[in-house]
């Protein structure tokens, strides 16, 4: 399954705890869309968030976020993992 990285930019008032809660909500919804959210990264200073997921397509990633908590990504990129 393809791997996707999404970016949420300049989310005001974001904290690691708020993103952790949003991620828990993603996990509750993701199976409905065939998505598996793997990891996330938070930069509280800039308000930037990045999420990594296995998914059938970028639209499925967006649907999970929209239904789970409404925090829509600014960009979603298909990526390949390196070492």
C-alpha cells in the first residue's frame, strides 16, 4: 500500500497533547477508509504537524482527518521510505 506524509501548517494553539488526542481519534476512524496512521510529528513553535500513513490514496487520508477531528492537512504527499 502507498505511504503518505501530510502536512498541517501554522495550526494556532497546537500542543503535543492536542495532536496526540487527534491521532487517537484518527485511529478510531481509519479502518473505515483502509488507512493506517503510523506516526506523527509536532512542532509547537511553528504550529506545524506531519502525519505518516499507509493508505490506498491521499483522499482516504483526508477523509479520516475530516471525520475524526476536522483538522485538514494543507498538503498530502505520496512518499517512499529510505534508510
